[in-house]
C-alpha cells in the first residue's frame, strides 16, 4: 500500500520519536542485563554445591554489543532530530513551527499542545493540517 504525501510527511516527522524510543529500549536492555548479572542466584536447600561461577566473557561480549548498538542508535537519534528540526525551522508560519516542534520533537500529546499554544483542540488540528501541507520535503 502506497503512502500518501501527508502520511510520508508525518512518518518523517515521527522519525525522531521513533529513534528516541529505540535508544530507550536499548538502554533498558543494557540495564536489565547488568542488573541480572549483579544479582547472583542462590540455592538455599542446605545441600553442598560446587561453585556455579561461569565465564564472564559471554556477558562482556553481550554488554559490548548492546553498547555499540546504543552508540549507533544515539547517533541516528541526533541525526533524525537535526533533520526534522531543520525542515520545521524552514517553514514560514511561527504557529505551525511551534505546533510541529511540540508534537514531533518534544513528543507532546494533542491536549498538551493545545494547552501550551492556548488554542482549542480543534484549532490545533486545523493548524496541524496546514503545517503538514506547508512542510517542504527535500
């Protein structure tokens, strides 16, 4: 299914938030991996057990992989932010710039955008429609 021009524009504008979520997921994955390695499992059954120490090399390799992926994701997030911001700032109407910045760069909900801009919810959507129409893609 082919995307309409407006859908392509919205997808482009959402690219920063998408990269931001990707970075957050990787950070959480890394934190979970570290947290699990820090809390060893203990068997309290009163029976003697041999040491259950495992080689840390697998853990170190996995941490390194996630950290490298995280660095790459953060770079992509920065690039996406700069691209979206550049296109928004190239627009002429200040209200449209504000709205697109609040919605797509700051990630505010529609209600929050309306409050921040001191407009009714319906008016915010009208401005958004005009902003999408006026956004230049290339």
